[in-house]
């Protein structure tokens, strides 16, 4: 399925309505959201097998509970939203392939005609699992490969093994080949940090050699960038932050009172909380819970409408926005 395949008249009309309402607010004309979300990120689990230093899952620093998404909750969310959704990303925090029913979660969304994706550290992409993934109907699989030697890879993917990432990628390529070439679009995502920035040319060559469909070079989100931080790159083209005259490091993107994310989609945590953005990692801004409140009452509710309007007036007051990549140099 191509990214355009899920588009039908109803979804296109909804997407256009959402964009028009957002554009009005950009021009200073207050308009409440009356269109449904176009995209949804769903969190299969907060559990992870690695210990990445800038990730709440890796740091085990969540203030919210760890758990697994219930398939029935996923079905309920799809019953309420799928007529309008175009894209579904089965990822927020954690490692999705630790969920024992991840293929069923994908299949549930695929059966509704949605374009589906997920992201993985590839440590669980065994031969049999890859065949199941292909059968699930997953459209896009992002594999994180953040180093070309075990030393550079493990500098960020703490506890991980590069050989498993390579093996998992090869298993997915073979599973697609056995399925007459049908299967997820395979993406290698290379997160550029200090220890691996010298390997960018190497990963480009290796991506071609191994046969992935796409290589994405991504800059890193760093919670507290400062002089001497081991993850900051020397090359400014591969980082989101610049050093200021007072010695502090700040995002180089302009901080505007606007954000399209608040209008086009949202995030559902494993336990059904609806939060406005993937930067709200601890679900501080839960707008409601699927299963307790109809999604329409959450999405079009007063609390959500107030939150969207705050984005256009006092976005700087929202802590989750302080390190946001909206408008920044996130991809090199």
C-alpha cells in the first residue's frame, strides 16, 4: 500500500477541513477544531529491552505505569476513529515488538484501510517473526541503527547488539522476498550523536549494500544540552542546538505560537490516555481516556479546545514544547 492508498472522499474532506481551521488560527482568526484527526500514534507498550540515555523507556524514568495495550482497546479506538484516519503509527515509547499481539494490532488497523508503521530496535526480528510481520499488512518499518561498529552503536543503544540489528534487517528483506516482494517499506534510521557522526558515509554505503529501501539521517533530541555533552555532534549540520553567547545551548528553530501537530493528530498511550503530542512522554496533558469517554467528547471537548488555543497564544508556557522539533532541523 502506498501512502496515498488510504485516501478516500471522506478522509480527504476531513483533512482539508482540519487544515483550513488551523490556517485560520494562524491568521489570528479563532476557530475551534471541528474535524477529526488524520493520524494517530498508538503505544503498544512502554517496556523496552535497551537503556538509551535520552529515552524515558530506556532510563526507566516514567512517572506513569508500564504496561501493554489491550487488543480490545485498540479495536474500540479504531471503531471510533478509523473512518477519518489516514495514518496509524504503532509507536510512542517502548519497543513495540515486545508486545505479544503486535501483529494483531497492525492487522486491526490495516483491515480499516489505514497506512500503518512502527519503529523498532530490531532485536526481535527473528525469521518467523518477520514472516508474521509481512502477513500483518504493516506498510512501513523503521529500524534504528545508530552505529556501524558495536562500540559506536552501544554508545547510545546501551545494552544492544549491532549484529542483531543487521541480522533482523536481513530477515525482513528475506521475508519480503519470499512473499513476492510484498511487505513493509524498510527504513534504516541513523540517529546522529557524537560517538557516531564520523560514520555517516559508512552507513550510507551499508544501507545500499544490505538493500533497505530508505536511509534517514536524524538529529538527536537532547534533554539538557551543555558544553561537553557526549551526544552533541561537532558538525552543526547534524544537531538541533546552537551554543549561545551566554554559554547555554538552545534549539536553533524559531519558537512560534503555532503547531500543526495539535490539529492533525494525537497519541494514545497503552492504557487509553489521549495526549496531544509525542513530546508529552509522561502523559501530563491527558485529555481523556478511551473506554471511559467517547473519543469525540475528548477530541472536541472544552479542555482540548482550550489547549489548542493556548498553542496560538502562550506556547512557551508549555514545558513539553520547550524541546520540540517542530520547525527544527530534525532530519539531515
